[in-house]
C-alpha cells in the first residue's frame, strides 16, 4: 500500500500506552510522516513503529495533586511550543493527557483532532463542583469553541457522545470503540499460574479490582463486598493498583478485620497476564456522577480472557448497556451491593453460569480488537 504523500501528523499524549501506540502505528501505515510527542511510552504487546519520531516532554505525575497540575501545565506549554516550532506544518491528533491539552486548538492554526474518553469539566462533579462554578463555566465555554473547531472529534461510546453533545452538535461526533491489550484468549490455567502459586490462591474464587485508585474510582465498594462475603472462605478479594486513596482503604480493611481482602501493587508487564488469568470475576467501578459514557480499558482486557465482570456504575452508563447487551457481566449501582453480593455468591457456586458468561465475554471481545485502531484512521481520512 502506498502511503499518503505530503501529509504529516503528530500524535500528542503526555502518558502514552498501548492505545496511543496503536494510533501511531495505524497512522504510520497510511501517512508518510508520523511523530509522537509524549512524556513516556508504556509498551504492552505492540511495539512503536521505529519510523515514528518521538519528541519527549515532561512525564505525567500521579500525585500529589499540586505536582500533577504543575506537570499538566508544563506539558501544555511544551506541547504548544513544539506545535508552533518543530511541528508547525503538521496535523495534530490529541489523546487524553494533559486533560486540557486539546484546548490548545483554540490558539493554534493546525488541523487539530482529538479523542475524548474523559469529559471535562463534567468529571469535576465528583469533587462536588457545581456547573455554576467559574472553572466549570469557563471550561464548558472553551469546549464549545474547541469541539466546533476540531477537524475530527472522536469518542468511544454512544453514551459518551451523549455527554459531548452538550457542547457540539451530534453529527460532528465520531463514535469508535477502542480495543484490548490482548488480541485473543491466552488465559493461563490456575494449576500452571505462578501468580496463584506465589499468593497461595489455590482453590479460591478470586474477585479482583485492578487499576488506578483515585477520586473517580470508589474502590471502597470492593471492601464493602468483602465484608458482606467474609464468612465465605473460598471467596477472596484482591485490590491491585496505586493511588491516593490506598491508605484509607487499607485502614478500612484493618478496622473491619477482613481476612478475605488483600492489596497488591501494580504487577509488572511480565506478571500482568498471570494476575489477570487468576481472576474469576473482574470488578470495574465508575463514579455514578461521571459513569455515563466511560468504558475503562480493563473492561476489554477482562473480555479477552473470558473473565465475567461485575460493573459498579449508574443505570445510564455504557457499562450497564454492555451488561444487558452481551451478558458477560452484571451491573449494579452503589446502592445495590446486596444484589452484587448475591451475584458473586451465585457465580462462585454455579460453574455452568460462569462458563456461559465466560464464553459470552470471549465472543464480545471480538468487537474490540486492534483493528479498531485502523477504523479510527479510516474515519479520520474519510
């Protein structure tokens, strides 16, 4: 296939993961010149095409909040400077971080596109911020200007498009799902799994939350579920990840004296497939104030390994629709934890139901393969 001549594009993401790598590689298959501006590249499975020029900026800082904001602002300045100098004649494809980075298109003449999977300022509602707050009003105003000016505006779900439609007409929004790290079911059996052996989990039904533990992730529901099921010794709960709320959650577990709830740090890339393989039920949690359109990438990883899921999210969420449509998960709100407890208990005691949901998960995962990256670029070019 001959590449498009005389079109240059730069992908921008302060913290690049497998999705950013996929976007870059898909563009590199079509465009003669592709660049990446980033603070870090976390390779998981797919290597970045060596033809892609990488220009480093400062790394994303997770915490404390003040350091995170400073890292965002520094990144915005560096991105702006690079776009008016080194990448002056390039098209821009913005992904994710810093969260206000896409607003640079208000100041720049570039053909500027963006992928939106966290809607700001809506996400600030988690902190109690009202729509009347000056920051909320200013950012909302900027969104209307920025989204209208965008060359292509992508999001990952219909529910997310509903949120963005507040700022721009619906026909402007392109809905395209993302994809899993894993392209097929390579789940390792428990008898051969070193993660199981290391943590002495033989014979256990493992309920696992793995991911960030920040403001948008009410991981205390995992602790509450562990408390509800503490008398069932075969069921264990794992909380794997990092974030500012870990100490408070650990204190909760200690105060409640829960022997069935354990904390682990993020696993290495080498161990991650084994920790995921160990899971009998994956938990995906979204704050109901902002859960409407968000679909965490872990949802697709669980599907790929044929692991049923428990979604804790609002009834108006995309995850709720997934649960109903694909029958590979159950979705409950934070007020329905007793029902969620019953679901966990039933799944742990009913192998046939587990197998049915596992098969549904694998079949559903076929909708979220790596070729979705190519579909982004096809939509971009069309």
